[in-house]
C-alpha cells in the first residue's frame, strides 16, 4: 500500500479489478489531471484530513486519490448502498484511502461508516446529501472547532443545509458546489439526463420509443431526463408544483398535468424532486400493469415503498435491480433499484466527463475552505473558481474562446450610448 490505511469493505482481493476501472476513468478526467499537475509540487493538503461521503465508484475514486496525492489523509464512505462498488473500495484501500463501505450495506451500517470517517477528526468534509454535516451537528459537536469547512454535491443536500442555516444551527462554512454553474448546468442536466436512461435501459432491456414517460419535477435534473426521453422517442409528461417550471416544461414541448391524471397513462415514472412520498397510495391504484418506476432525486423516499408494499400481495424478483410488486388485483408495478438513485443503483452514475467538472469543483472548494477563514453558513463557489474550472475543461478539449476588444470592455462598463 502507498499509505497505511484502515478500511471496512467487502473484499480487498477485488482491488485489481477496481484499479482497472479507475485507470479507465482517469484518462477521461482532464480537469482533475490539470489540477493535480498544478498543485502536486506544493502539496496544498499536506497536514489536512478530509472526510468524504460520496458514491463509491470510479470517478469518485479519482477525486479521492487525487486529494491523497496532494497530501491529504482521506477517509471516505459510500453515500448509497447500491451505488457502492466493492472493487472500487478495495482499490481505494490499496491506494492509500481509508474506506468504509460495501454494496448492500444496511442503514445502520451506513451511519456507522459515517461515524468511522468522523473518527479521523477531519478538517474538511466533502458531502453528498449533507448526512456527514448533519451527523457532526447531532453527535460530534466536539469536532466542530477543528473543521475548517465543507462542500456539498447535491440539490437535496443544499436544501438541508439551507434549512440548518435558517434555524441558526450550522456551525461551520459549507460551499454549495451543487449551485455552481459548472455543476448544475452540466452535471444535473446532461449527467442525470443521460445516466438515468442508461440505468433504466440497462436494467429493463426495454424500448423507450413510443412509451409515455412521466417526469415528476422539472428542475435541472428533470429537464435533462425529459429531454433525453424525448430524444429516445418517448411522449413526455411533466408534473410540477412550481408554475414557472410548469410553464417552462410546456414551452419546451411537453404535456403538463397533475400526477393523479398522469398516473393513469404513464408507462415509465421517474421522480426528480428531492421530496418525500411523491408517488404513493394516491397513485398506485391508478397505474397500468407493467409500469416502471424509478427515482432520480436523492434518497429512497420519493416513491413510497411502505404504501406500495401494503397494497401488494407479494414481491417478485425476475431481474436484478427490479422489484415487481404484484398488486391484490393482479397488476404488476415494477420498482427500479429499491427506489434509490436509478442512475447509480442500476448503472455507473454520471458520465466520466461530466463528473470531471463536478469533482474539479469539489477539489477547488475543499482547497478554498482549507486555506481561507470563512464565516459559518452556506457559501457559493467563488466565481473565479467556477469560471476557471470551465476554462480548463474547454482548454483540455482544444477549444479557444473569443476575447472582447478593449473598446468592447469599456462599452460594457458605460451607461452612456
């Protein structure tokens, strides 16, 4: 091992297979490569301990190993039991990352793993869903004086953090990586848009063209999923609670209607709200036999599984990652990935190039909170950092941008005609 590590994983013997996956991903992550080259000599994280809770797959491994190579002690856990890849965890342990996760872990194991990474007394937290930050405030407030700050990857995590700030309980700074232009315009729209359909099609082996797809929630993730569904030949129906987003969906060419109406006609249902019980006992009796339901929001609470179980006669498992609930009237309702993130539970998550942008932002955010004194509360990614990450991405692709002339710069500063 490059570093002496502690770990709790399924099988260290799977490390060679995981290393190959990581090597494949790394070659398509030019932004992270640029940052490693930029900072390797100075070792800016030397002396830092970083706790990370992420989906433990190859792209996240590239970030964690980069942080380690830049001097940090890294302790990581998986943020989702069905997105954790055991061979990746093994490769991380061999590569010097303290790793605690296994595919299929229970909820109790998951929180034990979060506690394990907190035992390393981190200076910086990289979070996915705000569970680590929340657990620090609930159980480990003794760690707060040593935490310089954190960064958050997801929309649902941002919502939780803003709620904590509103209640006045957030005790250290958190940079909202999810809210950066380089994140939500690309990761949420193009990443989710492609990877969700990868998960659906890989798991079901069914055609999308000609089907009615119901997209529940038209935020940036919903926009991406709806656009890709249309490109695959589906009829797209959007359900929303926000009038502006509903109007946007309508003008993008999609049908907009209440979910109870859409429940009667949909073939594939995908939730992207971050909220609880979005599809529940109000909707299951209305659905056609054979429908497919998947969640692409965050936690496994958007599709109400307790309601589904209570209304069914039995559950069948005819394919991996599909639970078929046989209703008392004989209808068969299919749930993907136990209601967890379809793109990760049923596939490999966002495309490599998309996560390259997000993880470059995560690295820069971690460096910013480690090297700056910031006030407690939520913070946006510094504009210059956001812009620099995108410029480095374009440069790696060989794309050169136009520059305004001095005259144009001056014109834009003036209020005179």
